[in-house]
């Protein structure tokens, strides 16, 4: 069981850890150390980067670094290399499908709706924009019937770099064919409201969404 970031057991390295059956953690890849030794250009004040999301990919993992604005490929042997580098777009969530890698972007401060994007990476080609138009996009997942869903935290709270959105204005949005992002509504036609969502996962036609304070939303029958 990999874990991105600092381990709950109190280690100091930022990276991917494997959870053993006895509850101990073993460091697989020290992403923080690698980031210090391989800084982006220009460099940023957190030299270890800020790893946000992880997905399995061709026997290893892809990891987004929202501070260094890049996507890393990490092998199970601890190897690390850069697969995509961006400008100041703050890559966050990840989804891997058969033919492409999907990434959400918050965009630069103040994280305006037009800067919230879902993009796709393909091998040996430039990234392409899939959709845009929702503030602070934080994750993207393929849901039932092949539809794409994304999480929007909503309007940034303005407290400082890396701070979340204001409370209780987040939305689950669906990616439309025209490149727009439409909020998901309930049976009464009301938009579903989420409090600062951070990630989601689908099980069948149900989305499980985790919020910044640890609450889990269950959204069924999508």
C-alpha cells in the first residue's frame, strides 16, 4: 500500500511508502530528496515540492507535484524521473485511462474559474485541454458509463498560498462534450454542495469524496 507524503509513523522523508502487514512503513522512493537534487526552473521556496496525487502507471506510479508544477514517474525500485513540466498551473488530481493520463489544474493564485482545467497527456504529444471553467479543480476520475467527473473546491479563501477554498461551496462537476464543466444536481435539480473536497474515488455508480476535514461524502446513482 503506497503512501505519498510524510508517513503516519513519523518518518521525515517526503515520498512513497509501502505499508507492511505488521503495520510498519518502508520508504520506496524519497521524492523530497530527489526534488531537492533536481529542482525546477525557476526554483520554488519549498525545495522538496508538494506531492499531491498518485496513480498506478505501467508497473510504477505517477505523482503530481503541485508546488514544482510537474508530474513524476516513480518506479517500485525507487527510480524517479520527470514526465511532464508545466508553467504555474498547480497540477493536482490524476486519473489514468487506457490511452491517456488526465490531470486537474488549480491555476495560479487567485485560482479563477477559467484557470481550473482538466488536461490530458498522451505519449509523444503535447498536453491537450479537455475542459475548463470551475474554480480550484482538485481531482478527476472516470465514472460510470465512461463519463469524466472532477472536483471543484470553489472560491479560494485568500488566506495564503496553498490554502483551500471557502467552506461549503465545493461542487462535483461532470465534463461535457463541449469542454464545459457542469455541476451535478440531485433529484430536485439542486446542485450538490461539498465542503472543501480534496479527492474522490468511484465504486460502481457511487462516488466517495473526501473533504479537507476528513469527512467522506457518498454520492450514489451517478
